[in-house]
């Protein structure tokens, strides 16, 4: 049986990197191919942003789900991560309820706002419906009420053109779209919020180092060498989206690291908010950190029992922070 060993040494891109084995974000865009649908992505997003700019609406760009890292140029295999997009999809609904227009930039086939109530439950899609004698299909009576409520909210978001769905798959796809997308949103100035909940790979194989064809198993065990992905928050904060409110996420598995690493990110990148969450408790507690404050948001067992979602608390806080940011250019 073949085994896979993943080793992560410094890059050998000595001409291109910063001396620490990490290439510059600008160089990344020069040496990797943009996705084929980038201009379609830009056209759709531009039209959405211009519409909401004209209407004076606040717009949030939500990134959601995980990026893949292909192992072959003609990709059969790739590295993925655990994120299924619950955080982003749930947050999108609360932002829409709070009056925002939402750009939902998500991993293809990950969890989607509103649909999530039915696509990711213990039931399959068809279990919600029954075929009637008269040839029609209708929602089973026990689910109809919930379906109607969710459907009305979804229809309203679509009718008012306040939900734009855009997808990505690979790391490269994500990074090109993140750069293009944040630059387009920056037309909105302070009225834009960037809510970076996607789980972005920290390691990748540059396309020029990747094999073209499917890796053959007959050659025995496989050792992969991955380069480090440059941190894109730096140019995002300084150049691409400098006026909007930028919220990044920090995921940890060691509690002792959570707040220090979040603070380090705020200092290093100079943005406004980091939301810290632990892998195991991310659905019931998060810590919202700004340069001036630190607030733990948690759900009680009773709230969890009655299906209250932590994102309802996160978005309530962020809406207030954004209001203050728009009026003063600061966070409290
Ligand atoms: O989707 P779910 O299953 O609901 O899970 C939600 C979540 C746990 C994925 C989400 O809440 C979360 O924490 N998302 C961020 C996870 C993460 O990638 O953390 P990080 O420490 O690797 O990155 C921190 C920040 O740096 C991120 O906001 C990311 O946008 C940014 N980053 C990451 C990599 C990279 N090369 N450049 C970056 O700028």
C-alpha cells in the first residue's frame, strides 16, 4: 500500500521570496494562472456593487468554506480541509436580516444560506416532499411551516437582489477572486465589510513545480513538498480594501494560543477585528477582539437547546462596530 508523507520545507524560490522561503503576494499572482471565469466573476460583482452603491446600502463580502490544493496540474488528487461553510452560510442570513447586501464567496458545493436548513440535516432532500394522487408534489405537512418561513426569507433576498452567490474551488481560484473582489468592493469605501471566514490553505504546490499528470501509485510511497502560501491579509488591508471594516478569523486547537495569535494578527496586518474560535467549540463560543477590546460571546445550554446560533450574536456585535467605523473611522 502506498503511504503519503507531507513535508513542509522552506521554498527554493530564492529569487522570488522574502528570504524566509515565502513568496511575495504580488509574485504569487505573476507566477500563477488566473481562473478561467475571473472576468465573469468581476462582471457580476461589479454590477452588484454598483447597484448597492447607488442605493446607499451596506455590503458584506463573506468568504466561506475551505480551499483545495491540487497535487497535479490535471488534477485527480488534492488536499482539502475540514471547513464545510456553516459559519459563512449562517452568518449570511443574519447579515441579510440586518439589512446588508451579501456577496457570498463560497467553496463550490459547500453549505449555502437558507438551503442549509434542508440540505444538511439528518434527512435527504426528497424526504421533505410527497407525491400526490393528482400528480402534484408538495412539502410534507410536518415540514411545510419551516419550509415556508425559510423560503420566504430566501425569496425576499433574491427579489431585492441582496444576495450574490460566487464560488471558488482551489486556493489559486480563491486568491485571484479575493484580490479582484475586494478591489471591486472598495468602491463602497467604509460601507463595505469583509468577513473572512474561509479556511484558506497555508501550504501549496506552485503550478510550475507540480507534475502534469496523475501521480502513479506503482511508484510506491509519495513524499510531497509544499511551499508556504504568502499571507494575503497584508495587501488586502493595506491596498485592496483599505477603507472597509475587515474581520478575519483565527482558528486554533490550543486555547492558550487563541487570543495572543489574534492580537498578533491585528498588530501585523493592521485591520480592525479578529474573531477567535476553537475547533471543538466554534459553534457555541467565540472571542471578538479589536485593538481596544476583547469580548467572549457564548451560548448557554438553554440557548443551544432552542437552536439559537452563535452567528446571531457575532453579527449583532459587528453591525454596531461597523456603524461606529462608518461614522468615526475607528473601532471602540
Ligand atoms: O466552515 P465551518 O466548518 O463552519 O468552520 C468555520 C471556520 C472554523 C473555518 C471559521 O470560523 C474560521 O475560523 N475561519 C478561518 C480559519 C483559518 O484559516 O484561520 P487561519 O489562522 O489559518 O487564518 C487566519 C486569517 O488569515 C484568515 O482570516 C485568512 O483569511 C487569512 N489568511 C490565511 C491564509 C493565507 N495564506 N492568507 C491569509 O490572509
